[in-house]
């Protein structure tokens, strides 16, 4: 796994465009307890994004239940114990494997990836934070809003975020677009890759 110190620093001193791949874990595959409608399709788009080398840096996050839950998280842990205690459910999906040998993986115990201090610190050094992964209306949305509050420019990659339904995906896309252009940008993966080509 790449060390944080090995991340690419751009000429302007920032981490450039930081692609944040959120919670691509087995439990979110189609047909699983927390399955989303097109996780497999989204994984293919994420692979295309990374392989294009358009983002300057890439990080992955995963959700793991809090060890010492407080408040409503305690009930959350009780209700989801069977899932949380299943190691396969929490594991990253197979498509992530080769990339996790090259890019760092951070663990958080809340919905927002900004719940990881390391992730929040890296995002603050980025020119833009690109969001993709699952669940669109949960962990991705919470991360989007956390980034906005932190003053980071967020790019919502609308066809690389999977939710529990198409309606929920559309809802999150609308929320992301609401905060444009000050806080957010909304684009497809192909639009983003095209925008990073020389001369654009």
C-alpha cells in the first residue's frame, strides 16, 4: 500500500484532484443486505477513472462499526450485528484488490469519510475532492456535506456513485448541484476525464 508520504504533490503545492473511493465493500454489492442498484457498474467506472490517471491522487475508505458506540450508534450496532461480524461483508470488493496495493485505505466508523482524521487532512490539501462509491444517499452524501463545511471544493461524479435506488441517486445529484458552483461541481466520469486532457 502506498504511504501517505508517497502521494503526488502538484506544482502548486496541493494534492491536485484527489479521488476518494468511498466504501466499496461486499455488503453493498447487488443482492447483499445493504446492496445498491449498480455497485458492479460503478466499480468498472472507478477502475476506468483510476486507470486514466486523470486524478492526481487516489484514496479508498471503508466503513467499520464503532468499537465503543455512543447514542444511536449503540442501537445501530445491535441491529446490524450479524452483518458487522461477517468479515466478508466488510471486505473490499474484488475489483479494488489491485488498486489497494498502490493506494491507501482509511477506516472510519461513521457515515462521512471525513470521520477519518487522515482523510480530512488529505482532503484539505487537495485542489478538488472527487467523490465516487457507495452509498450515494448515505456515506457519499455525508462526505459531500462534510467537505463543503470544511471549505473543500467537491466534485460529485454522478455516474460513479451507487445508491439503493435510482430515485435516491437522482436526489443526491440534485443536492450536489444545488451547491454549485461555489462549493461543488457535478459531472460524469467521461466529462471529468475529458476535462483533464492537455489543452482543456
